[in-house]
C-alpha cells in the first residue's frame, strides 16, 4: 500500500516537472545573425541580400531634380564674349541688297571705277561712296574750294541742276577740298543758297585734282562716265546729264 502511494506521488511530481519545462520562456534570437540586415558600419553577411541603411545623423536628400535657380542662390550669367565661337572679330553689318563699290586706289579718269571711300559731311556724320552712288542712276561729284571764284560762281547752277534732275534719280554732291576753311565754306553755301550735300575731303581726292572746279559723272556701278573740268552753265550741264541718262 505504501509502495503504491509512493509511486503515485512520484508520478505526480514527475508530471509537474515536465509541465514546468514546457512553459519555460524561450530566449529571444539575436538580431546580429539575422540575414539581410547589417548594423551601421559593418559588412553585410555574404549571400544575404543587402538592405541599405542610413548612417547615424545622415539626412537623405530626395532624389528629385533641383530647380535651375533655388531660393537660396542667385544664377549669374557670364557676359558673352563678342568673339566667342566665331574665332574672328565681328563684321560690320551690311544693308541687304545694297551693292558696294570695290576697294582700291582712287583714280578720276574716264572709264575707271570709283573705289569705296568714307568721308565726313559738313552736316555732321559720314557717308560712303556706295551709299551715294548706288542709290542714283547718275551722280555728279563736284570738287571745289573756298578760294576759287569760279567754284563759288557755279554753286547756284549746280543747285538748279540738282533740283531739275532729282526726279530722274540724278544727284549732285559737293566735295570741299580745303576743309580747314569749313567756317568760310558754310558762309559761302548759305549766301549762295546751296543745299545739296557737301563732303569734306581728307586728302584722298585733292592729290588727284590739278584744277578747280572739276566734276565727274558717275553711274550707279561707280564707273566714271565723264570728267568735266572748268565751270559750266545750266544748259551745258543739262546736255551732259541727258547724254548719259
């Protein structure tokens, strides 16, 4: 009887012991050995996929395209070089469709072509030969000086000639050979009522003229059609113009 009671007590105690083992708390697994996760500053476990992690204190910048100009910066555009990309100095603009005269030495003989030139005007500014000659069918260029009585005497004749043939695209241009006497020239032109354009020679023409007054008749291409030496009347100049129209 005692033996049975002892066996029963032993069996009960054994059962209680087994039950206590089953309910014991399990030890949590360490994250150090979890595949695919790395601690900051350590290499990933070979064979495990890497999961990118941020460094402590690091702030990630959103992967967006920045604006060309932000609120905290000012865009400064560098000034463009006038020669950038061209390799040569900029050229002067030309008027579209306007023919230009060839460059070369000045010659005032019949049949020669008047070369391109630039001269200042009594009115201020400057003009080119092309801007005068190519705009008219004929251009009379009259060379004169303030010390020449015959030159002054034919100024009214040239004024009438300019008015008479203006509608036929004929122009009269004066070239003052002694520009050092510009003040006297202005007074003379005012007294004679001369209004056609006047240029100031820079020495380019004076060396080719041995007597004044002298005039040349030039067509629209710059070719010298006739050289007129000495003063002429309105009728004589008109005959010359009509001959070349």
